[in-house]
C-alpha cells in the first residue's frame, strides 16, 4: 500500500533497526510508494515511509530491487556530486559518493547475497543506506 512520505529530519536522522521476516509487509509498502513516485524518485529507504527498518528499494537495470539489512563492504573511486531527496525540502545538496561498491544484503527470502554495483545504481544504493544509518545529505 502507498504510504505517506516522512519529512521530519529528526525522524529521518534516527538509525534503522535490522529487518526480519516480520517486516516483509514493509517491503511491499516501500515498493508501492516508490513506484507511485517514480517520476521524481529512483530509490527509497523504509524510514522515508515511517518504518525504522534497514530496508531499501530502488530502480536497477529496468526493474525494481529491494535489499534488507544492506551493508557496504567495499567502496572505491570517490567523487563529489549533488543529490536531491524526496523527503528533504530544498534543492540538491553536495555529497561524496563512490563509483563502485560491494554490498552484502538479504533478499526478501532472507537469503544473504554479496554483489558489486557501479555507476548510478551504486550512487542510489549509497544514498538509501545513508538513510538507514540516519545520515541525511
């Protein structure tokens, strides 16, 4: 179900808790909400819909992907950029990102995976993991 977006920086700055099998309905709500905002949003973290769980969803290679409990294991090729955020008012903000990241995460079947992402997809994932960590750009 599409959920309202959270804009309160204090709520968004709280660190998320690990996701479990009990949180799979949050995955569906997060995807529904992301798809509803697809015209101006390519990724979301669960705290953006009021759920303090380590769950992210994003557009990747023509489809949507979700990650539970994502952690960046390795990052390389830093660069400076500007990003906007659907939850934060105002224009783009400066931030540092990495062109390549290796991420460990769980699928919705709670299977652990490790995968390397590059380019735009890597940037989106970093932004959403920052949300899980209570970091606002």
